[in-house]
C-alpha cells in the first residue's frame, strides 16, 4: 500500500490520468448501447439536435443546460438518425462522467 501512496504523491497527474482512463474503460465497457434512451434523455437529445439546427426555443418541461452542452457535438458529428445521435449522447455522457 505504501508503494501506491508514494507513487501517487510523486506522480499525481499521471495517477489522475491513469484513473481517468480506467474509469472511462469500465464505463465504456458496461454502458448498454443497445437500449433506447428513456423519455428524459430522449427529450434532451431532441432539444440538443434542435439547438444544433438553430432553434433555441426552451422546453417547458426540461432545463436547457444538457441540451446546450450536447448541441455542438450534434452539430459536428450529428446524424440524421435519432438512434445514432442517442449513441453520441451516451458516449459523451460516459466521457464527461469519467471526469
């Protein structure tokens, strides 16, 4: 145990990067990509797509924060398929959640 603690103390940033990639790998492996998003996540994805196309009208039932965060990714990598965009949203959530 002392070796681990001394390594972390000496190489803190390297330890953080290693921990990030470990959590990212676990989350990418365990994420159920075959499942369709639930209603809330679906609405956030749809609003993110709308924002990426220039429609900034807020939704009455959901906050706009996550949709604003997803919109640039949909603009860059977006697809015409809603299922492909759901996959992008899930991968982005996994990466952000690993931080």
